[in-house]
C-alpha cells in the first residue's frame, strides 16, 4: 500500500471513529454524511476494503503535510476527474487532501461534486469553507452556498412537486415553473410547521388548536341568548346542529381540540412545556390572547398571535430534548440536569433551529422597545424552572423570531369553517321540513359567525416572492384528512422559467402606498411589471415623467406652503392608476406593457384570502 493510500485510510478511520462519538450523536450532521459518502465511494466506486484493525489517525492529527508538488498534483488530478464527469472520484481526490491544506479550488470542486451527487449537507459545508478560504466577498460562492443550503432544505419538496424549481439569484430565492402551468391548476400544497389562531378570532370562533377545525357549538354561537331559550328549543337546535366534539386540554382550559389524537399531538410538540399546569408563567400569555386585543400599549401591536412565537421556541426546545433523549440510550447522557445551549454550528441547538432557518427576518430592531411587557412574559416563560433546558431568550432572539413570523406568517384555516357549520345547521332545518322551527329561531339568529383564522409558517410557501400582478393565489385546503394547510393555485398561464408570485399587500392600493408598505414591512422596493407601468399621482406623466403645467390657486383661501398648484393629467380610463400628458405617451405605454396590467384592481382577490 502506498504512503498516499495509507494516509487516506488514516483520514477515513479518523472520520468514522469521530462519527461513532461526536458526529454520530447528532443525526444528520454534515461530518457524518461526509464519512458515509467517503465509505460509499471507497466500497462501490473504488472497490477498496477498509482495514480497521490498525490504529490510524488523521494526517491533521499526526502532522502529515503534503509537499507543494504533491498538493499541485492532487489538485490537478481532482480537476481532471471533475472535468471527465467522475464526480465520486473527483470528490475523493479532494477529500484526500488534508483540510488545512485544501486550496480554494479544491473546496469549490468538492462542493460542486456533492451538489451534483445530491449530498447537499456536505456541499453546503464545502462551499462554506471555500468562502472562508477566499477571505473576501465572493458573490458567486455566496450564491452556490445558498443554492446548496436551499437544495438541502427543500429536497423533499422538489422531489414531491416536479412542476417547480427553487432558484437563487442576487435577489434571493424564488420558485419557478418547470413546465407550462394553466390557470386554475393547483401547483403545490404546504402545511405549517408552527401555527396559532389569531387573537381577534380566538374567543369568538373556537377551533382545534392542532388541525384548525372549527369547534363552533350552539352555546358559542347564540352566546347569552342561549340561556334564555326554552329547553325544548335548545334541544331542537342541538338535534339539528352538526356533530361537534370539543376536547379540552387535560390540565388547563386554554386549549381546545377536536380529538384525542390532536390533543396528544399538541402535547408532544409544544403544550407539555407551555401548559399553565406545568409552567404558570404562560397564564398571562394565554389570558392576553383570550382578550381579543391586538393593540395594547407596551404589550402587543401585531395581527398574528404572540402564542405562535412561544410555540416556535417550545418546538425548538423539545426538538433538542428529543435529540438528547435518543442519544441517551446510546451513550448514557444524564437527563437529570438542564442542558446548556450548545452554540456550535453542529450542536443540538443549531440542528433544532435549522427547521426555521429558511424564514427571513427583517425589520426595525427598535420595535422591541414598544412592547417590553411581551418580551418580559416570554423571558419568564422560558426561564421557568419547569423548562427541560435553559434557552437564552434575550432581546436579540426575540427580535429575530418576531420578524421571522411578521415577514412570513400566512393566514389559513381548515375548510371546516364556522360558517360551514352554521350553513349545515340551517340546511338541516330546511331539509327536515322544520320551517316552523326556523321561524321561531329568527329572533335569535345573528347571521353568519366569524370564521376562525390562523397564522402559520409554511416552509415552501414562504419562498414565494411578491408581485403586484401576482401569478398565483393562496387558498385554504385540507392537505390530509387530519391536516389543514394551503394550496397554491395558478392565476395566469405560466411558461417554463416563469416565477410563481403572490401578493403581500392589498392590490387595490395605489403604487405609492403599496411600495411604502412593502418597504416598511419587508424592506424592498417593488419593481414588478405593474409598478413599472403605473404612476404615483396625476401630476407627473407615467410614461415620460413630465410634470403637469402650473396653474393658479383654485381656492385663494387655502395656502399650499408655496408649493405650486398643477393641473392633473387625465387618468387611464380603465385602471385609473396611470396618467399621461398626451395620447402619444398613452399609446407608447400601452404597447410597452401597460396593457398587460390594466384592469380594475379593486376587484382582485388577495392571495392571502381564505378559499
């Protein structure tokens, strides 16, 4: 056996030995996947047998250093293997070079090999190392790293939905069509990894905290009038009301479920550390959510529920606990003490957080100063002695998680809405020929109830970018019999390579208002096709930008701070969102693209509306 092969075997065994200790303790860790890849290459591609009887160590540990000539030779051989399309052998050549001696080209080739071999976790690590070696801002490497990271995170989705592809460019990631998609076609479905009912609907439209199914009962719908009804009328209502099963938490009254399965799922995923019976510090949070106030001084000022933030952290904590407990069986970790956060890139904490890593977080960091009480509540919850481990929920973590939810939360609900239950109730009365009962009920009926609304974080949907002329819309759907989520439906025909887009803001707003909201909430300036061919006001030509002529003050009693008065230009007769100084400018704009976006936008359906 040559000296080079001997060193290769030393590196391999050191990697495998590490995988049985530190890396094997973290299932899915990059180094474990890398060792598995090397073992597979040696056994299936190179047909080499591993000799584990000798005591070998990595060249990094025994001081082995390649000469410049040997390093150049190995680098050239790796390039030749890669150029010939022998990806496994090319990566093996890259891997044989000690880590501390690998030049930039080797890290890049290794990353490209792993990316094409679909070992995305290893590709991510190698591109990351390439950036570290480069020691400068390399946009090409940054894009490659992001591509590998996204491919790793979304691999299962892209396998399930071959119609779409996720790409990365200077703007970030986006979802694109891989074939022609027709209007009305459902492109993909998605389920939330964390969700919570909005504060304004929680108490008036009760629903299952797990599957979001409405739990509207007669007592909730009729409210105080229920107790004043004759018992006979109550019985008639209950006989015709659709069957509703309401199962509260076994230990508190704050969460309701539609089945034992939903209750167990909630308990296992988050509620066992958020239940007030276990952690009394959560009582204030649950009580706030039950009060239906979304704007409370120093407390809260957002449409989504703060409970989704608490659930997110609870899921991370329980993922860490689950990981540690699984390894306890193997290596005897003591669970009788709280485990301090492991801040390393490959620690249990980072792996637990990874499921939320694809959600952007962008916003004003000073906003936290307006809701200090909510920060304190969260800190009290996660510093409570009942927590299975210590989680540092400081101001920076609060800001990061808050804006992850603010920037990505999508409204949704189970299609079993409160109005669905109410409609079935009225239908039962009519179908059973109980017109007299309907007449008696008329004074008590309050019309359609308020539907339940949830906010959730959806991994795939959150990758959809905004357009004021969106090509897709989001609709509620029952993804499986037990899981509600959303589906993305095509609005306009898409060609291969066209981007799937939704709208983040109200489409009925003018361009100036839309852009201002997007800049404030999402930190970008919209340059979509619609914004390109619309104007801000009637005093500048949308096409040539000429200002309208100055005129005398039409009302001398009103001053305008010395700003000249201008005569408004005529608006487009259809959309009323573009203004032109002449028919020539209007015709030019129409030909260039205004005709594609010219319509009455006040009638457009919002992407975030329920089905």
